[in-house]
C-alpha cells in the first residue's frame, strides 16, 4: 500500500495542503514539481488519446 501511495498524486496534494494549512509554511517544492509533472503528463496523454479516438463523423 505504501508503494501505491508514493505514486498517487492525491497523497502529494493532501500533504502539500495539510502542511500549508496547519503550519503556514511555504509549500514543499518537490511536491509541487511532482504534481506539475503529473499534470503535464496526464494532459499530454489525454490530448493524444483525444486526437486518436475522438473523430467528428
């Protein structure tokens, strides 16, 4: 279960939000970088899938 949570973006976003709200410190830049990379990757994959399979007939 720990291995799965280490690649789950919800884990990183929850930790990021929790640290900002509870301690008021600056966000962890590694968490922000991971979330940005994950978002860019899923956006790219979604765009490629849409171009390939979503055709107007």
